[in-house]
């Protein structure tokens, strides 16, 4: 069994859906499971629906109607005859019940919100945003079936069992593996990324990079031979080409190296996706849906990075903190414990830390705009200074020349260096 995952960019419009069909016909559909994300920016649109609803603005119903129109436009575009697409496929797609399915999902979404009594934002979030994946997979499944790729649509909420920690649910591996083996072992299927359900049948979501994680859960449960994540890039690069010049494609990446890169902020693959694959030694391919025959990148149990080259990561809009004791006493275990309690309480992610006898330095990401609350909490016990808007540069497998080039012309607030990794906090 192989698992393919197509993200929102790959199915953002009718041409994207047609291209998914082309990829599958090029690569073959034997022993295959397919995971699909919501189309384009649908999740963002559904978040806007929730924001409108939470502010008691009835315009949220209009936003839902607009979302239905956008998906209907994609369906109608797929019903058009275009060069390179068999006319019979188009006719069969027109005759499918996809418009009825779309209408039913939209009515389910509206009903979910009209019936809602919960004041738990995270609970409502999961019940609402999951409709994006439901719509996309219904449309893609209908089109694939029309194009002579007979695929069975599976509801991920019947496959992936979780606890009720909404927006970041933990998988119940025993029951999930049992359900997946029962439902998905012997046929070509398509299901939704990102979503599952708790023991009461309420929808849950799997948190950051949830669709990739879904692919890994399926692969683990089915003992898949490989997972392929299809992107609009040729694979994993050694740096973000929007920031760095002359980037290099990494053809082979050890699991541990990929986890290290993700930890430091590279947009590779989230560690929670890699961990179940690593446990069963299942390779993860990252390939281009624009050029499916190209080699791409493979994350596997190899011992070394290929090619051996420095990897550059930059995280912008970070906050640099210097924390010191008020009485010039040591920053010991109790002080560090207090600092991390405050960080956890305010959901602040740490990118770098360094301590001396009487001070503690941190570079953090203020993802949830809680930095002021963090500072207020820390200032009860410590002297705290901070610099906002800094950048955190990380080089894995650095060499002398790369360090000089990275530091050149920058105001370096802090440098930290280990055998394999150099990090710089820079005020730019």
C-alpha cells in the first residue's frame, strides 16, 4: 500500500483537480490511499465564518453561501470540455451527484452553527473547519470516478479516533489502527486530511500539518511501503528560495535530520508526521505535482544528508528576551522552572535559549500575540528586557565561509554554536 497526500495548493481550482488525475494516471493507482486537504484558502475562509459568528454578525451565513459558490464554480469548470480531457469523463462528471453532495455539506455546516450551544471556541472551530476537507474530497472523488479511477470515499472521522482536545487532538492509536485496517486495506480510497473524531462522535482536528499527519497515520496503520506528499516545489530545498539564493535540492534526508530542520523552523515536514513513519521505517517522498516523474526528496533511515551541504533557516518577527534575577543571584533550576511555566502558560514557542550564571536569554515566537502577558508575568520575579522584530538564523552543517557570509553586515545580538548548528539572533 502507498499513501499519497495532496495539499490545498494542488486542488485549489479545476485545473488542479485535473492535474491530480494526471498525476495518478502517470504514477499508477494500484494499492493506493489518497489524502486530500481543503481547496486553496478554504480553511481561512471558514475561520472568517467562525469570527463573524463569534462576533454575533449574521453575515457568517453569507460567507458560507460565498464558499458554496466558489466550490460550485470549480465543479462547473470541471464540467467544461477542455483539451486533453476525454469527453466521456466530462459527461460522467456532469451526471454525478456532486452538486447535491456539495449542497448537503453546506446545509450541514449551517445547521452545525445554528444548533451550536457551546462556548468552547476550539470545539466550534473543529466542527466548522472540517467541512473544507469534506467538500474537497467529495469533488475530487467524483471527478476521479468519472475519469475511470474508481475510488471509494472514506470519512476520516470513522477512521481516526482521538481524544477531545479540540484543535490539537491526540490519536487513539489502538482504535485508529483497528478501524483503518478494517476499512482501508483492500481498495483504492480517498479521505480527508486533518480531521478525526472523539469518543462522542464530535469532529476533532489534528493541529499543525494535520493533513501530512493523517497520511502518516494511514501509512503506519496499513504498513505502507511509502508516503508521497505532492507539492508545488521540486522537493525539500536547503533553504527558502524567497530568502536565499542558489538553493539546492536535498535528494536524501535522514529522519533525524528532517526532525532537526523542522525543529529549527524549516518548512520541511512536522516531526509528529515523521515519528510514526520512522518507527516502521516507511520512506516519505516530497515531490512536485507539476513534474511527477522528477526524483524529488526522500526522507528515510539513511545515515547522511545527500548532498552534504549547509541548510539555512530564517524565522522573522521573533522577540529576543534577556531575563536576570533582581538580586544578582544565580539563575538556577527554580528560576528556569518559573520562566518555562510562564512560557507554557502564554503558548510562547522558544527558538533559542542560552543561560549564564545570572541571566537567561531567549528568542521566542509570539504566535498568539501574548508577549505582553508573558512580560508582565516574568517581571514579577525578574528583570526583563526585550527586542521585538528580530530574526533567528540557523545554519545546519555550517562551514567557515557560511558563518562569515551569514554574519556580514548584521547586528548580531546573540550567537550560539554547537558541532552541527549555528544560530544567530539578528536585529535587522
